[in-house]
């Protein structure tokens, strides 16, 4: 069940803006206080179209992007984990999402726990469980939503990704599509494209294992919205366009 939150600041600002615009119309039509009406109109327009836009400071976003990503890369490289990762939403013994990177062919997802990093529970169930690199960014977006993202399906996934894209400026645009068990995510990067290219040079396999912080936020958001583990099947990047093909398992 979706848990509605209190009226968000951006909605409150719209209401205040409408009030000021109403006052300005009254002053223009019914009084001689034209200057006051002009001021009220300006305040109303500013409040509606500027104040309500959710943003995040660039230095905060950059800090989230850089947190732990190289340590993840070195850990996975040292363990020689070449398989594609699986984004697993919170369930059973997990209180938050994880990325499971198998050491060999994935037979099935093993039982994962919050405190577990190295996983070894039988054939096909050996690998590493890590916190998604994009978790800080995703949490920022989820805090803006009126309801919990878990199980909200494609509607909630798109709303969350909208905050990542427009509210936080992590990308220019995105698309999220689902057909059967196939999930496709497309991201067009903007100001962080250079960061993406630099990171890929230092950590070649990070895109297919867990995704960089930006991609990880989108991938994890999709997994939580559909509330199913999503295995990365394919990754492509052409210019500033990123394509992820995932599959429910």
C-alpha cells in the first residue's frame, strides 16, 4: 500500500503562488494599486515556476557520485568477478537493496543479509553482495516522492527517475520500459558525461557489475519499483546515450 506523505514544499509554493496571482488580478481590476499588483504578480510567478523546482547542490551530487566507487572497483577486480550483476531489492533478510555479483554462472540468487559481503552457499551461489553505488542519490530522489517506491511498478519508477533527472540534474532525459520480464532503461547524460567517461577508463567492468553511481541509482530504482531482482544482460554507451537491458529473475 502506498504511504502518502505530507504536502510537499513544491506543492505548497504553487498554492502560495496562485494566491499572489489572484491578489494581483484583483489589484489590477478593482483598485488603483498597479505597482502593488505588479509586485504580487511577480512574486506569484516566481513562486510557481522557480521556487518549487527540487534541486540538489552540485558538490553534494559529486560527493555522492564519488563515494566508494573506486573501492568497489578494486574489490571486484581483485576477486576477478567478471559476471554481470543482479540488483536485488530489500526482501526477507535484506532491509535495503544490494547488488549481487556472482563468481560464476548464476544458478539462483542466494539468501542475502545486510551484514554479508562475501556469499558462499553452494553451487552457483558464490559471489559478492555490495551496497549499490548510487544509493545516496536514489535516497535523495525517494525522499521527494509522496509514497514508497517499493512495489509501485513502472509509475513509481518513472516518478523516481524523474527526480533523479530533472530535480537533481543527473541526466538530460531517461526512459523506462517493461515488456514481460524484460526491462529497458535508457539514459541521456548531460554535465556528468565526462565523469562517466573518466570513470569507465579507470573501472572498465563497473558498468555491467553494478553501474556507476548515476546508473546504479536508476537501476536500483527500477528494481525497487518492480520489487524484483533485475539481472544486467547488456550495456551499451554511444556518445552520451546509455542503454541497459535487464531481466527479472
